[in-house]
C-alpha cells in the first residue's frame, strides 16, 4: 500500500475530525479537544486518533468516554465528508507528548541549576 496515500488520508481525517468534534459532537463530556494526529492502518480499517485537551485527569477520562461514545456518529459523518470505500474504525488515544516534554524540560532545568550551583570543576 502506498504510504503517501495513508498519510494523506490520515491528514484528511484529522482535519475533518477536528471540525466535527468542535462543531457537531454535543456530548458535554467532550471538552476542548484538539486532534493532533491520525495514523491510518495500511488497509484503512483502523485509525488511531491522537488528541489533547485542556483539563485535568477527570476531564481527560470524561472526554475519552465521550469520544468513544461518539465514534459511531463521527465515523458516519466522516463517511459523508471523506470519500473512502470503507471508513476506518476510530481509536482515540490521549497524546501526552506535550506534558512529557514539559516534564523533561523541568528536569533538565533543575539539573542545570544544580550543576551551576555545585560549581562543577
């Protein structure tokens, strides 16, 4: 299967899901969700939807449940908007890379501060 096609379809699904989640999903559990990336399997049967949101762990859990509940609706809407023979099953995955990046930056800053205070020499 052509990898550029899977990337192109993934980007198209990402754009459309971003629009659908913000405008069409009425579930109050789904908060301020941002779709960061969509990875489509080579046979287009599954799509991993990586997302972030504003809020704490409780908000994250509620949004996950809301997104899973809305997946059938979203899949139907995607079928109308994206011209595919079969619309992939949607698997929502919270993307914590930004949080991990912040945590690592804080660790590096603390190590640098500790080194500068200790007078490495």
